[in-house]
C-alpha cells in the first residue's frame, strides 16, 4: 500500500510539472520578505490604567532576589556564593529559550541574501527552477515541518554547493545539478537541506552563542533595539555555514532525515547515498566548500549504508532518470 501511494504522489508530481504555471524564485520578493520579517511588531495603543490594587504586606527580601532563590536568600538557606551560582544557572537557562519562527525568518532571510551575494547570484532558467521547486516542495510537504513556507533557488556557480538557511530557504548550485544523475538524487539532496531546516540545526548552534548570554529571548523587538546584536548573530551563523560547517553529527542527521523524506515522497531511498559517493569521487568537489564544511563522503556513505536494510523493497522505488535529464537539458 505504501509503494502504491508513493508512486501516485510521483505521478501527480509529473502532472504538476506540466500543469502548473512557471514558478520563479523572485529575489525582490525575498528582500521584501526579509524587510517585513525584520520589522518589529507595531505597538498597540496604550490601555487605560487599571485602578491601583490595595497594598499588601511584603515579605522581606535580601539581595533583591525573587522566586525560590530569593526566598532561599531571605531565609538564610543559601550563602551568597551559592546564590550567585544558582542565579547564573537561571540566566543561562533563560538564554536557551527557543527562537520563534518570525525571528527565524528574519535571520534566514538575511542569510539568504548573503548566499546570493557570495555564490554568483541566481541562475536564470525559469523552467529548471520550476522543476527544482516542484521536487523540493514535494519532499518538504512530507517532512517533519510542513507548515512553513519553503523557497528553493539555483545558484549561478559551477562549484557543487548546496545550502539551507533558517526559515525555509534552500539553495543548490547549477554545478551540483549537473552532477546529479536522476530525480531521486535531486530529491535526496533537497531533502537533506530541508532536514537542516526542520531540525533547526543552524538555530541550535545560534542558541549556544555567547552573544546571546544574558538574553532571555531573541525577539524582533530585541533585534530592532540592538542592531549590533543582530549583525553579530548573522556573522556567527555565516561563519558556521560558509566556513567552519555544522557539527558532523548534524550533517549525519540531515542525511538520515533527508533520505527518509525522499522515501516518504516515493523516491528510491538509496539515491542520496549514491550521489554522496559520486560527489566524493568527483574532481569538481576539490573547489567546493563541501570539503571544509561537511564530513567526508566516505563517512556519510558508510553511515547511510549501515541503515539501508530498514528500507524494504527499496528497489521497487523509482529514480526517474529520464524525467530529470529532460529537465536539466531543457
């Protein structure tokens, strides 16, 4: 039943490729979206002041502390040193509050602009872009986070690169597309990047940032009041994505989930593993930042290979090589 359903999804995807109007990743729209998402919320009109409450007897406090720590201080349970350590722990926990979606879009949109600037801008081919979007949206729809908007773009660089920034922005270079052999491999690559977004890998790295120490929550209002903080955070994430790379385990996780998302859509689950092997053997890869920002292709291939047995009857799932070749040659 699973196989029949998956084939039906791919059949519909084929029909959509010809039925839907051409979709283009509009760079101007992205800039507008970044500006909109970076704007702090409008202030609501001031409410009438409520009548002052009757004064109540206050419990004595020492060291200005509130809550359990303040109560412990006032009762003499904690000495000053212990109280300070506990307070620092509370502040650290506050700094790890999850980043909201609006803030995620603001950060990801700003990084998306930087991706275009660094890697040749947009590759102008509306039909190919529409095809990539159809495949990308299909795998995003069956991901663990289908409720946000995803944008897929092709970068005008011959180096094989792919990126994902928070908020739903996915990029793949024309050089990488030329190395791909079939639609199942394309789905695996795009799903890997979608997995980075669904698992919030870049945000996990950002939430551990020293720049956010002492900040209880990162909101648009906070970023608007302190533009320097926003710029610093963008620099840190840029350094991670484009220079250092994410933690190896996060890349392995993106491989695992990416393969799963492609499989849920109905593609051959071994396609991503095959492409990783091909990428590792290619001489083109020597000029790509993949070498410095990703684990070795051998490590990635071996980990995927170890868990391949969980996909029963994998050979029944299509790779759709002819459809991909028609799209890439057109």
